[in-house]
C-alpha cells in the first residue's frame, strides 16, 4: 500500500468515524457496506488507533480489499474495495 495522497483511489462512498472508538467504527462500516455494491470503494476516516488492526481484519474476514491505508496527523484513512 502506498501512502501518497496523490495515489488515493476514487471512491463511491465515505464514512467519517472520527471521535468514535472500538467497536463503533467497524459497526458503522458493516452498515455502510450493506448499501454498496461489489467493486465499489468506501473511504473511511477514523481517529481510533485500534482501526489499524480492526479494518484489515474486517476486510480479510468479509472478503474486501484494503486498497489504501494512511495515517495523517492522528487520523487514519482507509480505502476499501468491496468484494
């Protein structure tokens, strides 16, 4: 995964979980992906450091692809392509 802002993928939906802590960001991601289709990309912004562990596990368990992950000034940015 490359962490250059210029290489961030296009996305169809965005979820801002800033200020929320485990398990809320993952619960909101579950709800959001239900409204999306395979191949679409979800951008997730988080402030909880636990997401660096939880988001990759979420993707692996549900068959999604974590196409980009980045830390920006205490925030975490994820781009997930739905499987």
